[in-house]
RNA sequence: GGGCAGUUAGCUCAGCUGGUAGAGCGCCCCGUUUACACCGGGAUGGUCAUAGGUUCGAAUCCUAUACUGCCCACCA
C-alpha cells in the first residue's frame, strides 16, 4: 500500500538508494536470475549481451558541477534501459587529476591559504600532499554521483593517476616515441621569468600600463626610401624576420615583396602582408618578431601557409634569463634587454632611425601568480604527430563505426581532424604524469648565434664514488651560523658588496618588493669579511637559504669547499649563479658540498656539474655530503641516441635525470576507455564500449583524441556511439556565473524538488547538443508530475484486489481481441503505442522527446482520459447525500478494467524508470508482480524487445 | 579571422530525413473534491530572425545577411 498524501521524495529516495547500493545491482556481476553477485569469471561467461559505458572523469579535487551531473543522468538512463533489455551492464566511474587546473586549485585553495609556496616544497612532497587532497575530495564527488542515481559500478571507481592507469598511459608514450610519433619541437610559449616556468594562457592576465610607442625607420634595400614601423618593443628588433602591412592599405601596396634592412644591423627582411595588421594603428606597418610575440607568430604561420615559396622564419633574441642573444649585434649581446633597450634607443636616435616616441597605454600580459611580465619566447616542447592515426580515426566517424549525436557534430569533428596540427603534449607542472623521458645528465636550452633554440646535454660519469673520509672534517657549521643573520629574502639577483669585496646574491621577494639589505650587511660586515667566506646567502629568519662556501683546505692539490644549502631554497638559479662563479674562478676544481638532508641538491645540475650525493653519509654535524666534479663539455642532445636519452617508464639507473614536465591531461584522458578496462581485465567482454556521453564542447579535445589513441593502441574504435550533451545554463537562462548570481545550487534544488524532478529537468524537451536551463518553474512542474504519478498509482493500485489472472496473460501478449470492454482495448492499444514510440525515441537517443512524450501520454492520456473513464467500471455509485451504495459495476468488468489499468501502470513505471528511477522503484515495490517481473525495476523486462 | 550550432507563442523549449504550427509555465473563463488544488475542462496567443532561391507545397532543403552561444595547439 502506498501511503496517502502527496509524494514526498525525502521519505523514499534515501531508502531506495541504499537498497540499490546494498544489493550490488549496479555491478555487471549482478545476476538477476540468481539474484546475487556472481564472480567476474562467471559474469564473462554469462549469456547476457554486454553493454558498457565509461564515464568521463570529472575533476577529482572537487564536487562534480551541474554539467557533470546532468551527464550522469543521461548515462544512467541509458544504462538502466539496457539492463531492462537483459544486458550485463558496466558503467565505470572515475576521476581525473586535471593537470593544470587541479594543481592550480591546490596551490590557491590549500597551500596559499596556509601561507605556503609550492616552490618551497620538494616535488615528491607536493605530489604526495596533492594526492591526499584529491583522495579526500573524491569521496564527496562520488556521493553526488550516487545521489543523482547514477547506477555505476562504484567498486571500480578509478582515478587517472592510479598506478595501473599510469602504466598504460606511459607505455603508450613509449610506444609512440618508438614509432617516431613523439618528438621534440620548438614553439612560442609564455615564459614567466620569475617562476622560471612556462605558464598557460589562462594563467595570465592583461594589465594596462603606460608605455611608449617608438616609430622606427627601416630603410628599403637599394633605395632611398624607408618604411616606418611603430613598436613598443624596439629591443626585439634584431629578431624581426619581416615587416607586415595590411594588403588593403593603399599606402603600402607597392612595398609588399620588397626588402628592408633592420637598423643597426645588416640583416635584410621582406615586407609581407597580413589582414591582422591594423591600418589605423601606429604607422600601419608592423615589425614581425615571431619568436617574441604571439600575434607575430600567428602572422608568420598564416603567411607561411599561404606563401610556401616565400616563407619567413623566426629569430630568438631573448633567452630565458631575459638576456639579448642570437643575432643581436655584439654591442648589445649578453646584456639584460631592459638595460640594452636604452642604448639601442640612443643609437637609433643618433643614427636617425628613431622618428618619434609616443606615450601610449598598452595592455601587457602578466603572470597571475607571480605578477611577472610575461616574455613570449620559443622553447622546445614535446609533440605528438597525428599523421599515422588521424585518417583512420576520421573514417570511423564518417563510415558509421562511431555515431555522433547530434549528427551535425560530424562536420565539426571533420573540420577539426582536417586541420590538426601536431599537438604539444608537455606541460610545466608537477601534478600529473611525469614524462617517461630520461636524460643521461643535465640538459639545458640555449639560443645559439643564429637565433636557434638548441638543447644541450652534459652526460655524467656515473662511476665515481664519494670519499667520505676526507669530507667530514671540512664542514663548518659554526661558521655558517655567524653568517646567516644577513637579511636577504625572496628572489635573487647579483650584486657586489664593494666594502666586503665579495659577490653576494641579493633577493627580491616574490611580491615584487625590493629588499634593501644594506643595513643588515653593514651590521654583519665583520662576518662577511671573514676570510673563510667567499659567497653566501641567508634568510632573515636565520636560515641559510642559499649557501655559504668556505675555501678552507688544500688536500692533494685539490681545493675543497663546504657549501651549506638550506632545503627551502627555491630556485635553480640561486645555486647555479654562484657555482658558475666558482667554476670560472677555479676551473679544475673538485667541489664539496654539505647540505641538509632534504635539500633538492639535484637542482644544482643545471649550470654546474655532476653531483655525487650519498644520502646515507653524514658529517660530524649530521649533514649528508655531496661531491661535485667538473663534467664533460656540453653537446647537442641527439634524440634517438640512447647515450643521451632513453624513453622508458622506470629510471635507467643512477645518474639519469627525468624530464621535469608532465603530460597534457588529454594525453591520459584520451586513453581512458581502454586504460580503465585493462585495469579490471575486462577488455575481452566490454571493449569497445557502447556509448560515450560528454559535453559537446570537448568533442575536439577529448572525443577525437580518444578515438585516435584507441585506434593506435587497440586498432579499434573506443565506443560505438557518442552522445553530446549541451551546456546547462543558469536559473535565468543565461550562462552560469557567480557574478550574475544565477548559479544553480544542486543541493538546494535536490532537497526542494527531489532527484527525479531534477533529472526530468535535464531530459525534458532537450535534444542532443542543445543548451538548456533549469528554472524553478520547470522544477515545480516536474515535481507536480511526480505527484501525478504517485496519485495515479495510488488510485490504480487501490483496485489490486480485483485482478483477474487470466486477463494478465492476454495482456502480456497484447492480445486485444481477447478483451471484452472497449475501454480495456483502448488502454492496451494505447500502452502498446506508447511502448513502441518511447522505445524508438530511446533507441535514437532522443531522450528529450521520450520524456516529453511520456509526460504528455501519462498525464493527459492515461490519467486524464483513461483513468477517468475507468472510474465507471471501478467505482460503486453512491447516493450523493447519504453516501449509500446505489449500484456496483459488474464484477467481471471491474476485474478486467482493474487488471488492465494495473498492467498499464506497470508498463509506464518501466518506461519511466530510466529517467525517474527513485519514484518508479518506490511504487514498483508495491505493485503486484508476476514471474517476468523483478523486484528491482531496472532488471525487469522492458516492454518492447 | 575560422569552424559548429542556435534564432519558433509573453517566458523556457520541442518539432525525429518538406505535407494544414506543438508542450510546459504565465494570463483569462469554467468545473470538480470516493488518486491528485503539486486537480480537471476550455480559451487567448506565432506571417517559425530577415531577404532571396528550389518545390505542387518550406519552420524543415539551398544561398546571403543580422544577432546569440560554443570551440580554435599549456582549461578540463
């Protein structure tokens, strides 16, 4: 018996959810015949057809957003439908580590709130903490998935950084590398000089600053004429490879194709055209420096694509230390570009090239975190070449091996596939899959005299061992303590303390404040000038941040130094600059470092030499000891040469240095389907999967890559169908944003209207790929619909006592002729039509239409017409005043009608179940069942096969 | 700049490979209380963005235009 009163979702949803979860019904191993969970082996042998859906993994660090949740509703409806059709269904949920965004959230929401800095941590520590952070949050996300009713096999919830997944993903990288699909190439990146790292576009902000626009004359070769360009960055002019004008600009039409000379040099460059050049900005002529401007880079790429016989190149003139390099004239070369700029301008003026200077407001790109001015420059990155996999992948979608819903997205897909360029797969992050690339020594990037980016390697001799006997006595901690009171904080810089006669590192802290430490130096001058110390850096809180070096002893004609390095030092540069100085001063020297236990001494490799580091050794002060030796000369990295580089998952041995970068998150999520199925050894049964449900906005980035990776790895398609959902908009139909205040609070609306009502709002009248909004009006309406189902069920089930078993038989065969009453025939015909119609809708993935039709038919046909008409056969006639029964319907009519109506209700419960599982299961529990029915509605036979 | 969608009743949206425009909400009128006021019946309301074209016939196919959204090599 269903309780009287309106449907109260709160009363039932929790109970139903527990029922589903406890019974193992979400697992493919659940056998509806045995009513128990069988072994995986038995399941595989089971004659039921397999059906599989791998869930797109949302971010692990947070709760799934409303778009993810709507996706789950779609996935769940499909899965339940398939179970009702007798399939063994695997829905595999998971969570994504979400590379850049995951790391960003952790740094902002956790570290910064604790006043900590990522660069104070060791990579391994950071990774470990972040992993824990993710695992803590993953539970919350899983609960949301369960709450929306997602019938996924939660025992197989998988994280993208699960060791099994990592194995598969990295193995793919290695294979691709071996097949020459992965290579290193050069491209323009946003360089944050403060963080000494590449940053993503969306980690940068634009900021308006005062600047100058310089008008510079570029003489035309073999002519007295000249072309004047306007630029805010004259210092990059030696990197110009063209001057561009707008092809529509009549003033410059005759210049296109001519050659101009870069002032102060004898470099000649062509005049090209680009629609990107604004005629009314500056002079209408733009100098093109592709290596140091994203816009210019674009113009170069476009020009080269159109003019394959007259391509232009790029010239690097600024390196990662912001020093002028490459084809910069000797006069300015090797200097920081900010200093050199003044002199360049002076020379331009003197030689008559500088026409004028104009004050302007300019938008500059700033790194969001460090606030440093971004320097666009060329840097070598790992790339994936799609050539060998893209054609077949494209075919899969076009010949129907993979169907896209909506179909119109095929055009979008094809356009993407036809315009694929090689994919840069490395990211300057810590969180993610570290590249399985190992170098036989330290690697550095350098810009040569031709302006080309070169990668150099210095391989190490891996056999030398530490001589701990000698070193112990040279550590001088008591001296270091005298030094570290000097106040230096933040970012480093070099300066010379003339009074002391030494080079010191000066620190600028990361918020951009310049720290004047002269006072502190004065105070501790006595310490500084101590003959024992040559170089030092210490922190204001008393810790030695950089190091102190003492030249204290000669043994066997070898000079030894003790170097103290605090474990919290934050940059390669701190050590390298000073070590550089030492090396140049004492070229054939063996150095000796003592560092606290946790020091990332490995960082010293960069500009220095191989470090032999024995963690177990200790000197008398409890510090482990490092020995440094001068290393072989730099040589150019030869890819493919196993003496330089090895691509494999595990370290090839001591001394091999792993690439610092991690893989783009798409590189791993692109392998999600087979990586997960492999992990659980289910490829034989569930691959290829049946459906992928995803937002249409990641068709290109994700879906296409999954297809390509899976083709590479398995030679097959990852899934047969792709259902692309639209975006969920805010309560006012606009795009959701916090500032508009139209965010949808999932917890609130679920509490108020119930899970089923929210699910219906996702489905109803929605079509694949279309955006839709969830408004209170809709939710109210669907709550009303649930109530209607509830009340109709109460009414119909109230007549359960009259059921006639013989009628049930003919109903299940849809044998209309055997029914006596017109109403019964009408009901059965109606149910039959609805069954066919809805099944067709679902099979075509028209879930919006299916729910729309169900809503209409159930409410306005079944309830408003058929139930109303049935009352004549079900109700006693009563006297209006006394309430006494005047007459009753004929017993056999009442039996037939009540049986038919209950049959119809059960049919509707099945049809509705994929969309609104909670209420339908609740009612199902009270419905009279026969042998084809299962206590779990999602395992009851679908009406139409 | 390019690609892909969208533009249908006051609002939110359907309309499944061309055949006399649909739903929900809102508004208006009427009714009912032995499933349901989170109810029933009815009414009002759109030259389907604009302009051309194909066709016996176009919301639907084609072309152009205008707006809106999404994507476009370090956001998943």
